[in-house]
C-alpha cells in the first residue's frame, strides 16, 4: 500500500505505527486540540485505510528489525568463533 493521499492521515498513521497514543498522533498530524479531539483521534484510528497503513508500516519495521537481528546474531557468532580460534576469549 502506498502512502495515504491525505498528508495528515499519513502522518497520523506513521505516529500510530511508532506506538504513540491516538491523541498525540492526531495532534502531531496537525489537527487542532479541540474539544472532540480525543474522540476524533479514536474514530480516525479505526478507519480501514488508517489501520491498513499502520499494519503495513509495522510489518515493514518488523522485517527490518528481523534482518538486522539476524545480521547481528551472525556477526556475534563469527566474532565468538574467531575469539575461540585465536584463544582470546
């Protein structure tokens, strides 16, 4: 799914994917802190296109984290085997 057409919605989705609470994401997206801001933030969070974009962003982050974690594990194992081989561990 590409970026959302509405710039504020995209910022809101990115903020939610970063684990910010809905009201904080709503305000970060440039919406006014009006009386109904909390309600509007929750309603926007439940919009299908927002949910889909948040899920997509979280999945992409999980893939990057997984790849980096695998790379770090491999590097650590290589370092440990090198230390054992040279007798420095």
